[in-house]
C-alpha cells in the first residue's frame, strides 16, 4: 500500500498503475489506471471504498476536502441506508447551499408528505409504487402533487450522485412532472377595492404588506423582506438585492405617492432594519401567511 505526500505536482507525475494513499490524510488516496486517475477514500472498519471524483476534473484540494467530510459521516453500506438517514445528509449538504426560501420549501414537502411514512424505510426499497401511494392522495390538488414529485425527484437524484451513491438509480427516473397551468384570471376592480379595504382594516403588518403587493406588483417574499436601506426616498426607488428575488438578479423599481404614503405608516424599530420583522425575532422577516389569509 504505497503512501505518498500528495501534492499537485506529485499527482500530475504519477503514472504507474496502483493506489497511492495520502501521507497527510490517511484513508484518502488516488487510484492510477491506464487511462484515468480516480480519487478514493476508505471508510469504516470494513474499509468501504468510496469514489470521490476523477483528476484533473476534481482537484487535489477539493478531493481532500470531500474526503475529510466523508470520514466524519457514519458509514452506510449501499442498499442499507434509510430514507430518514439520507434525508438528514441531504439537509446538511444540498439544502444548506440553497436560498432560505428554497431550503424551507424542500424541508416542508419532505417533512409533511414523505418522512412520516418512509423515515425508517431503506432507500433501495422505495419504488415508484411506494411514491405513488403517497402522491396519488394529492390528486385533488394537482399543483401540490406536482410540486411534491419535483422536490422528491431532486432529493432522489442527489442520493444517486457520487460520492455517496446511496442507490444505483432513482425510482423517479424518466418521470415528467407537469406543473399546474398559470392562472389567467385577475381580480376585477371592485374585488381589488374589497381586498384593499380589508387590508386597510387589518393594518400593519400583514394588511400593509398586501397594500404594497397591490401597488408594486412584487412577490410576497420580496416585500416581506424589505429593509429600510433598500429604499431611496429621494429617488423614490426600492432596490431588491439578488438574494431575495426569484431570478437571483438585483431589481430596482420606482414608486409613487401611494407607496410612499403606505411606507410612512410603517413603525420604525431601532432594533432592526426590517420593515416587517417576525414576532419571534427581529432578524427574521414576518411569516404566518396561511393564518392571515
């Protein structure tokens, strides 16, 4: 079992077939074949080999980083890992890299519909029929059904990808998820007046948000996340940073007197820059939409 102090130069020069383990990171190494070089890590008492990636597509630094992370995780033989265990890893790896809104969406769907019935089930035993037994019950709400399948498909694709490869393929491979049709109906003027008056009666904070939604045409999450530093009262513009917009692009919108009048009614809190902070924390935007609606 050759051991070497792996550096970029050493790895580049290795040509003799065999496996070379890293001197500084035990259990991590590189397999040299006739046509390719593959990063590996040996895990657990049974020395289960996990492929990380191929050199040079995966650099030494990135491969070593992944190896160290894998060595801290519990070892599961392929085919034995449960849905719940894989889901916990999915949250800490995949979901952690997403925007808060996307992360909350993934976790809401998986926690509500799939985890209660599949938590202790081996991933290898989850079939398309297993999934259908859960999602067919949502046939009366086709948009929610399609959304659930889309989220689960993302999770299962992650389970298939290296270096983990919890399952050889996803039971949802080939599935075409058809999302609900876009809504064509809009509120009539009289209906909009009724909504405005109800929002005015409700007042701050939810009612105020509805008024700003009507006047600006922005998304609920964008208005709920409004900060005072985003508002330029002299230029009469609101600039939404990329992290809060759906397309990830900074967006500046002008506003007129009605918006300015609504903004003036919002109480100023010295503890936060948020216009609509949550009741539980001044660092989080407001929520509770279902209850308000």
